[in-house]
């Protein structure tokens, strides 16, 4: 009789179970001490300064340890659903820091936290007023006709709209984990959203509560995000640094702004439901968006294991833009790993810098 016959298909022995119980007891005991030593976790690896503001929206410039060598500033545009500090989470996990170390001059838009007074903000406000305002500020400050734009996730969709409507103001465009074809078969979020009565929803709730949005995203991977990661937390209870890293990520996940109701309605209808980049029909302030007008150099970065923006949803961009200088970068990782993994710190800032440098001559 072998161990498989004695202890079933899993192969656990009484000795192994006892050892695991003792190990767990030690971890929990050590955790009681570690938790008393954990500092209040905060975000940000890099000093920044406010350079422009319009209402709740602020444009920040990141200040590196040395002066930038790039002559053209790089404006980062993040999504509305989470706070933008994911790109500068902490030392060792900062795409921003990597870009600064390579000489880029990096700015970011902070959308702030919408409240009830923002209920009727439209996509035009985000794209033409605020992205446009930040771009015009930088064009004036640097005496440049056009600047470099880096859009991330939903911020990438916004950046595509802005670039299509204002092509002469964008010198180079970078999109990162950006949805373009919203109707790919493997896009679970899109499949859920297409049947939503968004008019009834927004008319009922007004601004979309952040907790509701977070719950939706967590439901995409319920076992991983509701159970597995917290079970795994036990393994790091005796490691102060790892525990602080975990808590910092949790803080980012649940530090989500509400969504301005009217802009949410427009985004769901025109992008998720109508698939407007592919089929047409996106209208920003009375102006149609056609990606054929995106004729500047484009670098499209996507993540191979992205459950929010599947690769095919992002790669569709290549067949829609009017640029004759289109490049793709495939990253081996997920939607969050592309910002914070050790692989990302090595690969992503260098790839962006090299691509921009080749087009600065």
C-alpha cells in the first residue's frame, strides 16, 4: 500500500498536516508582533509639484534626482476608476521613477474625487477641457507645438480621443493596457456591461459609488481577489516589509473615487456598448472621433495576462490608427503587474524611453 492509497488523491499525511498547523501557529504568533511595528503605509516614491489646476483636476510634475534630458515633456493620463499613484507606488515599484532615471520629463494628471456637484460632467470635460488644458499648459511652458502623451487603461482611451481630435498637439502617443475593441469574446467586463440599462442606472444613483465599481472589478476574479490573496497573507505576517507592501496595494485598490454620472453614462454607451472605436459613433462635445486621425507615432503596450483589457482588445488599435509609425510591446504579466512587478521596472520604462528617443531626432 502506498501513500496515495492511504491518504487519498491529495496525498496529505498526518505528519504533514501537523507540521503545517505548527507553521501556521508560528506565523500567526509572529504576526501579532509584526502588526504592532507596521508603519502607516503611504504611496509615492517621487517628489512632485503642482504646476496647473482647473477645479479638482491637478497637473503635477515629478521631480527626479537629476534634471531631465528630454526636451519634450511626457504627460501621463490615468483612468478615472482608481487613483493615479499606481504608476509611482513606492521605491522599487515606480514606472515614473524609471522614466525619470532615464532622463524623461514626466507629468501626470490627478482627476481628484468627484462629488455631487460633478454629476453632470461629460467626457468632453475630461478630454477637451482637462487633458486639453494640461497639454496647452505644457505646450506653452516648453514653447512646443506638441508634447508626448502616455495614456493608461481608460486614460489611454481618453488619450486616443484627444489625439484624434487634436493631432497637431501630440508629438508621440503611448497607450498602455488600453481597451480599443470592447467586444472581444474574452472581455468579461464588457460582456457584463453590454446588457446594463445605463440610463436607468445613472438616473437612479447619480454619481456611481466607488464601492460598487470596486465590487464589480473584484467579481471578475472572485477566488483570487476575495479569498486566495488573504489566505496568502498568512505567509507574510512575519515580514514587516512584505506586509507593508501588501497593505499599500490594498490601500490603492480601495481608494477609488466615485464616477461622475453623466461621463459614466457616455463612456458605457459609446465605448462598451456601441464599441465606438471599431464601429464608429463616439462623439465628444459634438465632434466625432475617428482613429484614422491619430497620425502621430504610436506605441501600444499591452499585458499578455490582462483580465481587464485582454490583449486582443488592445491590439485592435493597429488596424484603426492612421499612423504609419505604429509599434506594439507585449508585456508578460497582468493589468497591475505592468506597473509594479520587478520585470516591469526593468522593461517598461526602458522600452518607453528608447522608443521616444528614437523619435526625438
